C-alpha cells in the first residue's frame, strides 16, 4: 500500500464517522484557538499598555507609597499611604532638576447631576497635572492655584463623564454636579484620552486637591507625578526626589520609579501572565491528544477483522501502522486548521473591542505556526500507540475477533 492509498483509506474512515471525528477534533480545536487567542491578546495588551505609558514621556517619574523589596520595582507594602500634598510642594521647591510635580488623590465615589447618578473615579490634584499628563481642554479651564488656596468646589470633567451626566456635554460649563453629597461647579471639559485595558480614562472628574482632602477626610495622596526638566535630568531628578522625601519622612517609605523602570516592569509582568495563560491553554491540546488516542484505540478494536483481512491478503505491519497514524494525524491536522481560524477570529474581535486595535501579523504569525505545529505533533505522539497496537495484531486472531 503506497502513501496515497493509505491516506485515502484513512480519510474514508474519518468521513464514515463524521460526528465522532468532529468531537475527537474538538479538544484540538479548543486548544489551538485558546493558545492563539490568549497569546495574541497578551501581546496586544502589552503593546497597548506600554504605548500608553510611554506616551507620557521619558522624563516622567512616579512616586508611589511603600518601599519596594529587593528585586522588585513596585512597592509591596500595603496600607501605608504616607505621601502628602506637602511632599509635592517640597519637591517642587527644593529639587533643581524637577520641572513640575502633581500629587494625585484618587478614589471612586458617586457623582450626580440632575436625574443622573454614576459611580466614577474622582481625582484630587493641582494645576500641574494638566501639562504633566499632556492633556488638553475643549472648553473652559483647568484647576487654578487659587482653587487650591481657597478650597473651591470646582470640577473638570472628562468627555465620557460629561456625556453620562448631561444630554449636551458642551453646555455643562457652569452647571453643578454632586460629589459624595457636596455640590461642585463645572469649570472645564477635557479632550478625549481613550481607553487602556478596557478602562475609560475619560470617565473621570478632577477637583482641587485641597477640596478632595476635605471632602474625603484624608491627608494623603495616592501617588505623585514628577516631571524632570528633560530626559537627561531624570537620574538627578530621581536622586533629588528620594533625598527630599527621606528628609521629610525620616524613613524610606516610598518608591520612585523612572518611566524606563515602570515600562520594563510592566512588560515583564504582562509577559509572565501571557506565558502562564498560554501554558494553561496548551493543556487542552494535550487533553485533545488523549481524546484522539482514545478514539483511535476504539477504532482499532472496531476494525480488528478489517485489519486481519488486510494482513491476510499481504498488508505489512508498516502499512497498517501508516494507515492508522495518518488517520490520527489527519484528525489533529484538521482540528489545528479549524482552531487556527477560530483563534485568529477571537483574538481580532477581542483586541478590537478591548484595545481598539488588532494584533499585528508579525506578532501573531509565529504563535499561529507554533500552535498548529504543536497540534500536529500531538496527533503523531498520541496516534503512535494505537497505530502500533493495530500493526501488532496477528492476522488469524484478528479474523477470529467478533
């Protein structure tokens, strides 16, 4: 029996049991689709997140509460919110290499206007926040130093927030909203920023930091933005910021991260998550291979007399082994192709909805090839034993089988 004849016989056996063959391939389809989808989404998420943070500029420093342990970039101490608005003032006053500092007090509270009420992120900050973040206004103004000094209850809305509360967002200037039961006057509307990891950056309200401290009854900031005078000044700005905060606190209960450190840490974390998720998804491929082996063993049992007849008329062990191995590989091959299509469709659809972008061919190509190759390898590995078992059957015993 030549290879083409063996292939024809194997395909005929698959066609004869369409439903069983499809159910057998389902594990491979799910495994390949899951691996492609999760890896593609992970790579897209990493590119999106890193792109968003990188757009803030290489001269930005992040000051976070809590001290990072050795080998970790991010703080590991929870509940120690020791950064204050006064720290921002001290850094701006004493650090030569620092251009701007913006403290951020961030929390989620109910916001209402007219008959509408939503729970959203409210950020207490200072006028420096706008240039540091590179944000722009479409109407009105941002926060002023006078707003902080006089603890004015004024607010600047993101575009999504304005749309949620008012039928005509551009007419919101001068209107009042209620934040945690206190009335604030809208003085500005921001331009659209977009989303990151499905989080709407425009669904926010900005109020003076002093008013936020009074409203939420706290005396700390969630974190600080520090912008160096230029990219070359970042190392010096980082050293000066650490020195000033150590002087103010008397203890190193903070972590200062440069943009490069932050991006490197985020990339590593997202990379590990992608590998972990794809490894879990790959387990379903192994399960699919076990399903193929199980069905092929059943097929060998069902076709024992057929194997006996073939051997009686001259079929060699290699002919029988090749026939059943081609059948197993064919199941995994077709399953891999269907899984590729499903995985690409899912990854494109999810990425378009979550990140407003699609995975690049350069990023998805290698993982598609790897997932498909692995599916074929699974067919070979789990098809060898049933094929070997079929090839070892004695023709006389096979012909007697009922």
